[in-house]
């Protein structure tokens, strides 16, 4: 078992002929992901790497191949439309790698995706991987190892760092999910924690947060109230300078600055293990797997 | 990107919001002639990207043009929160019966722009929020429909009992929302929204923060950027497509990815050092970025050691190695460098570095400890 993707995932790649899309489509195919279709308007009828059929629209691709998951590598100004196109075509999991989406675009995309019964991961995220089965996005496959630790993170490279250290210590992962660092994203920590709690393969969870916002505090409350599985947390940005103030409104609405100290306190209050350094995950997770 | 008050007010005025007449001056003489032209008592207001301008002495009331010249002389060149004031806004002073607050911010929790309005506006609005939260009304807007007239009217009545004034307020909120959406804001606020003794509403101060991701499709907004109000190294970094924030420490950090960059800074601190900067070279494989990063970091005289922490996911570590070699050949380093890299093409990268007299490790903790040690030694020397 795993969360969100496994060896039955049928993936379509939006922007498969672009620079990033083609590079990562190849990597995903090499990893063993079932890449069933690509979409690039105007290139319908061609094949990617001679094997993967390309379609003009997501609708055509889904009709012809039964793709149930999409990964998006289109430029930021087109990404909102690409996400909604996938949702409208009936894709159930949409993973948006693209960085730089205007946040106001996301205020329209989020309700649209929900109304179509789809899940969006990202934008501005590294995607996800279920080691040994399927990878959707850009997480390097070779640093992962099949196992029982669920990994969820707001950051890309920090995820790689921690996953790599776990793997080198012989600790495998059930699934690794990067939810992305944008202010509005489709899937949050709680969505992933709930999925890991329900996944029989996952026995412990590593969670990497960052300063800003209140997602981590809400996740800590969820962990305390709804989870039996152990969770180890880390917050990046403990030494970051206080952000440049965003007028009065930011302070009014959050009632707090979303500092690392606040988040770490919330982790302690939820009875979580707290990693002070990325390398600390190894010992803290090991102790909780035993 | 932050806009100056005068820029925000121009955008609000274009959307129809009533704004007191005024203009920008860069010299005391200009301030005097603007006050002369306005023919009213004026406010002279420092234009810097900092809150608390009034409390810092950067906002003054002036009865006469001569007074405006004198106050502008004092304000121009003063420093507010480390920012030098280079422009003042000279604007007609409004008569104040009461002050309200009207703001919109993109809210992570509701995933919508949220209006916040309060009849208790002014400079202490945060205290109002903290001590008497019932005095603030929140209203999330579904951007697919926009701010509906009845929603605006409901907020208008929350602020003012008199229907004529409530209608004016509702209209201003619709105009503020239009300006917010048209400029691609993450925040827009009018504080105070002043009610004059003759029952007219006027926006006495305005603030807008633009979502940087909007700038590509809004060149007219991007053109409002005032580079003179930013640290030169940060301007240089942005033009090189790097994310850079200058700090006060002496360990210069070059890292792939924001999360790992923050974690690296934390680790520098954990081992007793102080980071000189936050610098994310992003996920791309471009040696040019490394060259630019090194130029920006070495221009800071505080830096006593340079630390590279590279996790090669998309980034090819051999590209980073080549960037380091190229940059240091052109401009030999005067401070020690510690390189940690792991991931894609690691063996090749290590070989490139070794062939050029550098050493590299793949242990993040060991590298950070070493960098802190060298920086401390360099600072003592």
C-alpha cells in the first residue's frame, strides 16, 4: 500500500514536449511509472520517445487512454488553465510542478478542482513518489527505498536531503509527498497525514514544515486529536529574519507571524518527536519504528 | 513587490476611490511649490517601504508652503527602519471626524481574498484586532463572482449607520477590490478611510503589495518597482534570477532550494555560526547562476567563509562544480570555501573540483561545522 499513487497509476504528462516535461517524462518512464499519454496542443498524433501517444487536449488523452493522474510542466501563466482542463476531463489526481503561479489564479482553481471531485497536489511542488512502484514529478528515484515511513514536506530539496539520509540508514519509505510552498495549494499537511494514518503500510511519518502561515500548527492539532501513528517534525527557517511586514492585514488575519518557535511549540504540545537538524530524523524515526 | 503610498494611491484613484489631491517631491523646493499649488494645509509623508512612518517622524502636518518646505527638508534624507527617504508625498490634509480601516489580503486558510473592515481604523488597528476582535468584520470573496453589491453594502453598514455614508463605503470597497484584482495584489488596504465632518469618505493612506508572480503579465505594474528602495545586492540577485536576502553573519551560503537553504542557515546557527545571507540558486542546472551567486556573496565584506550546500535532484552537481571553477578562475577567492555536494553526477563533480584544487564532501553536518570554524577563524584574524 501507499498513498495517492501506486503501480496502477496511469499518468498523463501536460507539457510533455517542453524542456522540463520531456526530461522528467523520461525519468518517470525509466523509474517504472505507467506514462500512458502526453498533451501538447498541436502535436496530437505524434509519439513521445516513439512510444507514448501525444494528444492535443487532456479530454482526448483521458478518453483514449483512461489516464487517472496528470502531472503539469507548463509555464506559470498557463498552469491554472492546465489544472482546470485536467479536472474537467475527469482526472482524479493532478500534480502541478510549475513554479510561479499567481496566487489569485489559485483562488479560482481551488474551488473548480474541488467541484470536479479531483485532488490537486501543488503548485510549486516536487510531486510524489511511492518507492518501487511509481513516481509523479521530479523527486529523484534513486534516493528512495521501499519501506514504511511516510514523508510529507513543503520543500523540495529538503525532502530529498531527509529521504536520502533515511535511505542511507536503511529506513525505507511508503510514499514521499511534496505539497509545495505556495500560499494556496491544493493538498495540505492534514490531507497527507490522514492518508498516511489510513495506509496500512505506513508505520511512522516524517514531516518537514517551514516558517509562515499556520498549516503546521493545524497539522499538530490534527496529529494530537486524530492520529495513532508516530510523527516526527522539523521546521526550516528557525534562524530566518522576521519577514518584511505586509502592512497591517497580515498581522490581523493570522494573529501571529507563523514563526518557527510557534510551530515547534505546537509540535511538542502534540507529543511529536522534533528534529533539530535534518540528520536527527534518522534516530527519531528509528526509535519510533522499533 | 511593495508599492509606495503614492503609487498605490494612483492605482486606487484610477479605480475611482476618492483620494486627497497631492504630488511627489524629491526636494524641499518641490514640496513647497506643490503645497503652494494645492492652496491648503498639507501632509508631508515619507515614501519608504516601511510601516510606522508616522511614529518615526516621517509624516508631518504643515499649515503653509514655507512650513512644507521646512518639514520636507527634515524628512528627505532621514532614515526609517534602515531605509533612506528619497521622496515625500505632499497631499491636502483632510479634516477628520472618524477613521475606518478597509483591507484585503489573500488568506491561506480560506484560499480566498478576505476583506477586513473596522470602524476603529488608524495606526493602532493591530491592537484593535488583538484586544477587541469583534470590532473587525471578515468577508471572504469568491473571485469567480467578484465582490457582489450586497456583500459590499453589508460591510458598508458594518462601518456606518447612515445609509448615504454606507453606500459611499460600499462603492469604495468595490473600487478597492477592482484595484486589488487589476494590479495582482496579495494585499491592499486603505487605512485610515477618513470620514470628514461633512460626511464624505476619503482614502488618506493606501498600501499595496503585488504578488511577484503577477509581474510577467502586468508590465505596467512591474514598471513601478523602485530599485533605489532596495538593498543593491538584492536587486543584483533578482536580476540574476536568484533569491537572496542579506543578513548580518559571516558564513556566505549558496544552496539549492529554499527549504534546504533555510535548513542550512539553521544548521550554521546550530553549530555556533551566523549566516551572511539566504541564497537559493533554484533547481536549474546553470553554471551562470553559480558565477552570479559567488559574485554577490563575495561583494559582502562581512563574509569570512563561503559554504556551498548542493543537493543534486534536478540540479546537476557537475554544473555547479564547473560554475565554481569558472567563477574562481575569473575572480580568485580571498576567503576559504567549503563545498558539500551530493546527488546527480556527484562523482564527476568531485573530480572536476579536485582537478582544480578544491575539495568536496557529501556530509552536510560536517561541511557546515567546517565552514563555521573557518569563518570564526577568519573573523578573529
